[in-house]
């Protein structure tokens, strides 16, 4: 298996969709000087792609005014992938991003001083490797020599594509397409298969536009698959703002998971991802209700995350004990 050691390119200029969130009637701008000028601390949050659960969580926290309740200004930027968001964190353009936990171990060895500050979940729930319904490909073995779509090198989709190759002892070409390019290129036949995350998986499968050949949530061993990640400068320089932001984000998780809020949660997911209610319900039941509500880390979860990384070719990783901090214990905002 070919080693990919350029997990992220610190010189890359992201082509992104930025949503400046105004809380308390004050425009939240990206310049660090604004954060000190305003009464509320500013946290710039990066999420990987629009239709992915970190975006749902952040948007829910916004719409339920949880950031406002915590007294923080939040600016959300939607990137094309988790790796691109991590590049923004490394470049100082974001304070808190969601990405694979193993990316921190690779980043530390490249001089990107960042840590996981809130655990996301222990499985790739709702993630599938899919093909077109009429594809002759029936199993992962059939992907040998084929073209498989991913968002970008170093992203969660890349990790799972590499896991599939390692698990099946096969080789295929990974094609980076960004989050918005996976489905169009699959449907047009430019690629043979793609790693897809929820709720896009549910959307395509329910519409009979895709067929799953691997459910990663069921097949990949449990580990910290992803986390909220902050730069050491933010951890040391704005711990109160970071704590309040995590409180709001996990408050968003708590609201969505609460059975009493099910009808509203489905409507929120449907609006945020611009999907029909049945797909939103599948996203809620198949993914969001399985996410961490506390952000808790355990060393063995992080060790397994790095083992996954090494299985798929990642090398020169920082020890698991160095990639996370237990300093922040989110108290979900209600």
C-alpha cells in the first residue's frame, strides 16, 4: 500500500463557504483583534463539509441560541473536508475544528501544536462505501484496480478508504473530490465507488441511487474516530471561551438526542442539510443518537485510533497520550 505522508498541506488556500454568525447583534469577524474588542470571546469553528453531523451540531447550537447562552460569539466556516479544516487550524485561521483524532498525532510531528479537546464518537456511524445500484461491484474485493472517491488526503474518507485496502489486501486509486464532488462523480460514472458519510448515505440509498458494499460503522473496530480539535494557543490563551463553546456544542448534541425533542430534531436536521424528513430521521437514529454526549476520552480509544492510522500507512505519529487533553469537560448547555 502506497504511503501517503502529506496529511495536510499548510500552504493550501481553502475554497470554502464561510458563514459569519452574529450573536447578540454584533458581527463576528475573523480578525483576532475583534475578539479582544468585543465583550464576548470569539471562537472560529471549522466543520468538514456541509452535510455532516458536526455542521448539524454547530447549527443546532446556533439556532437554539446555546452559544448566546454561554456568552460566546461563534463564527462557523464550512470547509471541503476535515483535512482542509485542519490546515486552517494549523494556519491560525480557525480555533476549533472537527477532524479525525489521528490527524492530531500526524500534525504534532509536523509542528502543528493542537490537541483533541472533545471526543465525537467511537464509530463511523452512517459511513458506507457505496457504488451505483447497477454496478457489477458486489464487495470490497471487487474494488481492486478501481477508482474510489474521497474528499481529500488525510480526511476521514481517506482513512476509511485506506482501511478497506488494508483489510482486504487490495489496491485501488483514491480520487480526492471534495465533499461536494463525491456524489456527482459517482452518479456520472467518473469513479467506480465512493466513501460516503451520513446523511448522504441515507439520501442516496433511500433514493435507490447508491448501494452499500460496506457499512463502516459495523465493520471498523471501535475507537475515537473523530474529535473537536483546538490549537495549543487557544487552549492556553482562551480556555474559558473554548469551554463555553464546547458546552454549547454538546448542548446541541443533547438537544438532538433527547427523545422529547425528536420531532423538532428531525425538522432541524432536514432544514440544515436540506433533506427530506425520512432521511433526517435516518440520520438521527443511525448516527447522531450514537455520538458522545460528554466528550470523554480514554487512552485506549486514542491508542486504537493511532493503530487504525498505522494499519492504513500513517507513520511518524505522536504518542496517543499526547494527542488529547482532559482539561475540558463539557457541561451541555440547555
